[in-house]
């Protein structure tokens, strides 16, 4: 936060927007599907308050150049193209704090303003470098981040923009090295639905292993689930694959 502030990339303003609590992010009308968040199928709430913002727009050209040149490599290519299309629409500065009241007093206070809490994504993304001792002179940070040209993030498709746009901009602002590769995978769905705590469509893998054995479960996941797109699981599909490929062949 302080490094980005020194770069002149943090400012405070009042705003009003559509906020999805599940995603912990703001959306515009064009981002919604039939007025709902595409991830959580819920209607965002209207939020109005004064927060700190990060100058994402300042880094639009550089992030586009990095992705196009593959200095920041996005895999698979379809995700790279999605990101470039999103950048072409124009990057907007994003809110990086929440009022203490709205954050329910949970989180890290903004430096020199404890009425505000650092936005959960601005906080979470820095864990990649904080874990290595960023800011405290730890040699591990220099070895594994600043001087390492094999930094790869493996992420789900729902958080691509945070990792491939917000995070590189934050690092550029702070004068730090960027990741080299961001590999984006799809979701493991259950009978066509994303696995969700709120929906409750969760299957316990330990129970599956008890009934079918660890190797058949591994076999099904490797055989049926693609690495970069969504893959669907159901007991019926598992049993069909087990009987068709393993028991009979």
C-alpha cells in the first residue's frame, strides 16, 4: 500500500456502484447477466461510500504490452484473448478500501486512516510476496521473486482479472518484478453447476475414495476433466467410466 502511495497511485473519492458480496468486487451493468452476477447468480447491492482508489487506468498500455508480448504469458491463448479484449474496453481505477463498518471490522487497517480497511483482494494478492518476506529485507524474497524468472500462478478462471490485470498493475506501481506465467483452469462442476457452499452441491472426495478407491477417482478426474475448461462430475459418470474402462477393460 505504502509503495503504491509513494508512486502517487492511491487517492480517495466518493462513489456509488453495484457490489457483489460473493465476489468482493464492483460490477458495471454490462458485466451482469440478466442483472445478476454470473458467478453467484445473485443481484449485486448498490453501495455508496468514500474509499481509496488505485490508478489502474495509468497502467493500461503497459499491461496490454506485457500480455501481447508474452513477457506476462497467459495460458491458454483463449484466456489471453479475453483479457486483451477486456483491456481494450478501457481499464477503470478500482476501489482498494472499504469502510470499517462495511468490512465489519475485519481486515488490515489502511495506513494512517483506521476508519478504512484494505480491500480483501489488494490484501490477498500481496500474500504472494509477503510470504517470501517482502518489505523486511528477507533474502528469500530476492531469490524466489525478484530474481526468479520462473514465477507461475495457477488460478481458476473466476479470478483471472485480479491476477492478470490488478496484480501486475500493483507490482508495476510498487516497482517490483511481475509473475512470468499465469495458467488459467476451468471449474470442476457437479451435474452442470459450479461447486458452491451456498448451493450446497458439495461431494466429499474421502467418501468417494472409500467406496470406489483412490485410483479410480484419480483416473476419472484425469480422464474426464480438461485442464483449461470446465469439467463435470457426477456419480453416474464415475460409475460408467469405472465399469466401462476399468472393470471391463
